[in-house]
């Protein structure tokens, strides 16, 4: 009689950080092509519209995956979804390595977007599952931190390899290919944190799975999430062009530095604000974002590279802290069986901002030029941020009035209760 040998599972604490690393690695890969866009354009001769289309196809494919399988891991388990997503990511790296024109490049970005979108709901929810009950903020903190750390390191690392290493079009993807193969091999060793539940097929119907009780707050925060990610989309697609044409900065590393300055400041801001009241962190982050975007506009008018990077850092700080505050405020309000759907819905808003405005900007650049397009784009996202800040302040006043009228009603803001999960380890 044969016996099936069971693989040993990794500890929950180690798994938390391993999944966070995988999530960061996926976002590292997503920003890695940005410093290469100039190389691709020079070699294959495509326009600014095509450049933003290549960028946006990734985000659109990611959105599709989020909408279709964002909540799938709530039903079939985190491990299965993550393992399948990493296999698809390996395929995308192979497509990047062999790309010899804009068509294969578009295909690589689409496959990469599908893989990252499929993994996002599973990794984000798994980290919430695995966070220790006595540290209820560590899950939302790492969920907001891992993507921006990945984006920052991807932009900088790829820029350095493109500028100074051999085989600029393939080396970064070859290194990532090895990393993703190793990650996929480790997945069977991870503990499963989401038991199988019925309704897997129904969960594949695209929808925004925001629980009714959370919707008012979600809709208030959504415009600013859209805005801060829209600025990220602008600088990850057209950042190198803005630096080269408007600020007269050359070299492939500049595009990576723009991404690193923005997302690196976001990661630092998340760390500095991790133990502060989430609502206040979110509001102050959105205000910093406004100041930063305004500063970059002034820098482009002068023009001043030093002022431009100062504005990018301030806007990036606002991006990171605003996203952290939103995640810390909203994510803990969901029950265990609602997490993947809610997290997916938050990322849907973020990646809509990340992709759609960038494509519109690419079209506008062809007709109106880079300078006017950047100005109108920046003013538009500032208006969205103002709307969101006003909505947050109004909702806070309503909650305070309600709490004063009914003393036992309290806002769940400053210390969100830990989600009801089994004793878990460390995110």
C-alpha cells in the first residue's frame, strides 16, 4: 500500500514575509520595463501613443484579472491562485526576453498584467490572514508598502542595468525569470490560510465586491486613490520623456530615478506613518500629494531639475502615506471571507488610475505636446485629490456628530480591530 508523502509547511511568520517579498517582486517586474522604453522606441521606432499603450496594456490586463479572479482565492485557497499566477509570470519573462518588436512587447505586458492581477488578491489577503492578532496594523502596512518598494527598486534596478550592464534588453528579465521560478517552486510549502468555500464559479463573475457597510467610506476615498496612482502612471510611462525633453536630462538611468524618487519616498512615508491614526495619515498623505504635484508643475515651468525631483519626492510621500492610510482604514473592516474581494476592488480603482489617464496622455502628447499635456494632467489629478479630501473631512464631521448624539457609536478609525482570523503569525 503506497503512502502519499506530504511536504513540510513553512512557518506562518516566515510565510508572511515570503509572500510580501513575492508581491514586491511582482511589482519590481512591472516597473522594470520603464527605463527600457527609450531603448525600445529608438530601436523599433514607435510613437508616444504606442509607448503609453504598451504601459497601459499591463494595467488593463491586471484589472481584468483582478475583476475576474480577485476574490477567487477566498474559495479555492491562496496557494493555488498564487502558484498559477507565478507560472504565468514566468511565461511573461520569457516573452520579454525573446521580444523583437512592439507586438511581442505588448503580449509580454498583457501576460505580465494577468499574472500580477491574479496574484494581488491572493497575496494581499494571505498577508491579512497571517498577521499576528496582537499586531493588527502590520498586514495593511506591508500590503501598502510591498508594492511601492517593488516599484521603486524595479525602476532603479532596471535603470542601473540598462545604463551600465551588458544585454540591456534581456538581463533584468533573465534575473527575474530565475526569481519567479524559485518562488513558484516554494509555493507548495506555504501553509494554506483560506479553506475551500462554495461559490468559486460565481466569484469569477466580474464585480466590485465592496461590502455594503464599507461602501460610503470606499467611495469617499476612491477619487484620491485614483489620483495618486494616476501620477504614478504618468511618470512610469512618460517620466523619462518629461525628464529628457522638458528638463533636458539624458541617459536611461533618469527614468529609473524618477520612479525611484516617487515610489521610494512613498515607501519611506509608509514606514514613518505606520503607527499613526489611519484617517489622519490618509488625509495628510493626500495633502502632501497636492503640494508635491503643484511643486512639479512649477519645476516644469521654470524649468528646474532640482525642484522637479523635490516635487516628485513630496508627491511620492503623499502617494505612499495616502495609500497606507486608506488601506489601514478600509481593509480591517472586511471579514475573512470578504477580504480578497475588497482588496481587489481597491486595486481596481488604483489601476484604473494607473492606466486609463496614461493612455489619454499619450494621445494628448501627439496633438498638444508634452508640456501642456503634463500640466493639464497634473491639474486634473489635483482636483480629484481636493474632492476626496473634502469628502473625507465632511464624513469625519458626520461621524463625530453621530457619535455625539449616540455616545456608544464610535468611528473604527484610529485603532482598527484585528480581523477575526485564527492565531496567525507575522505578515
